């Protein structure tokens, strides 16, 4: 597939802010975020009987690569707005994993297509309005009884973690990361129509605090589908 001809949404921020750094994404993220630890926890928390999983902002496909052994018969789909990083994911991950070019705020899938929607280190790249758009879209894509699982930066454990997170904010922007450092993600998830929003895990990293959030559809939303 010719990735050069695929469009990138206006205002899109690449994984490491600059396209020239995209090929360094895996080693840098692994070094600075304890990526494998939190993504393994994300996969473990997805539960049983899952037939389809969408990774919103799938990056180089690390989470889906980890998910394949745990879910050998499950449909795994990654969505990302950056065609360059999709090319890296396709070269790295098993061929039976699907990668689709598209925007998390307007994903190109039918409503009720997935049992689980996951997202890792994506929301802090979005403005507050875009976060809400992506979360509402995720809700729409879930089947009845579906769940949302998110890993991202969160309110800091302490003043040390807050200080270290300034490095992330300088790289990714203060506007897009403000909701994370305030601890607003659970409220935004609820505002988007989810219920039973819980923080299931929290960890320190060299550049700030990260958390995993789990949420389900409100009963009324499930019945309306």
C-alpha cells in the first residue's frame, strides 16, 4: 500500500511530534513509559469470550502483537491516522491483524462492530473536544455489553512525577495534556456515555504517572442499539 498518498487529519500530532522521529518510536516509548508492562496489563484486563478488539491509535502495533497469543481466534484491528506508522506496524505484527488508516474521532467502522475498544497513549495527543469525539465514537463502535479500556498519562502520584511530566508536555503540548495531568479522563469517559468507570491500575514511569481505565456502556445505550 502506498502510504504517501494517504491523508493525515489537520492538526494531527505524530507519535513523537515529529515525523522524523517515528522510526525511533518503539525504543523511546519502551524506555520512557514502561510500555510493555502497562500494555500487558491492558491485554490481561480485556476478559474472556472476546470476538473482536479495536485498538484506537494503534501506533506500531505493540498492543495487538501482545494480544494475538492471548486471543488467537479474535479479530484484531488497529486504527491509526499516520500512514507511516501503519507501515511499521504491518512489518512488525502478524499478517492476520488488520490495520486501517483513519481518525480516532471519526473511525471508519459500523456501529456495534467490536466487543472491546482499547487505546494506549493516544488521548493525550487530542484536545478536550477531540477526546470527547473519540470517546463518543468508541462508545458507538461497541456491541451491547462492550467495554472500553484506556491507558494514558494521569494525575501525578507526587510532585516528582508532576515535574517529570513537564518533559511530556513540552514535547506533546500543554493544551492536549492538560486533561490528563488534572485527572479529568474518568469524567470525560462518563460524559461520553459510559458507566462503571474505574481506574484499575496506576504506575510510575520515568516521565510521569500512567493509569488504566475500564468502562462499560450504560444500560440504556446498549438497549437502544
